[in-house]
C-alpha cells in the first residue's frame, strides 16, 4: 500500500482535492453572503426611504432626545453593518484567495516534516494559552507558589 501510495502520490492528490473542496465551499458561502447583503441593502434602502418620507411630518417637539438618537443610531448601525465601518481596515486580495486561504496554501505547500513541526508548535502554543487561562502555566507557578500570591510575605 505504501509503495502504491507513494507511486501514485495519493497523499498529495488527496490534499489537493481537499483544498479544491475548501475553495468550492468558500466560494459558495461567499456568494450566499453577497446575495444576503444585496437583499439587506434593498430592505435597508426601503426602510430609510420610508423614514425619510416621514421625517417632514415628525414633530421634533413631540420627540424626546432619546427618540431622535435611537432613530439615527438604528439607521446608522444597520448601514455600517451592511456597508462596513469607514474606520475598519480593509485588506485587498485577489478575488480567488483570502489572507487565510493564502496562509493555508503556504502551509499545504510545506514538506510533510515541516508541517508536522509547525503543527506541534501550534499545539504547544495553544496548550500554553489554555494553561494560562486556567491559571496553570509554568510562569505563574514559579511566580505564585501554591497558597500565596508571590513576592515577599
């Protein structure tokens, strides 16, 4: 089996096929998000249009400051959610890859031994973070002996 696997590069072919399926999956959800955003934009546009038609008839004297703020906040929050916050950082990539997909492709191109080493490093980092969150990391044990808060008593 190993000889046939090596001869026909089954592992590399399987990994390439998995990457292909991941790209198809990503493209499918990207299209679904695009359609949803377009539908949301139409709804938001209609709602804002109705509000704009009603604004001249609103009596600002009858509205509280809270009502006005809430009206603007809801409209602007939905607009930012749909079209993006102008203070957000935008990363431009070509249409076929995202930054994460690019990093995954780089990882997939590494030789198997380097991928294993990289995964081991990542697993160790995750373990250290989990231990730190749980208060069990090595540094804390040295700094704070059991039963104390560390430092001179």
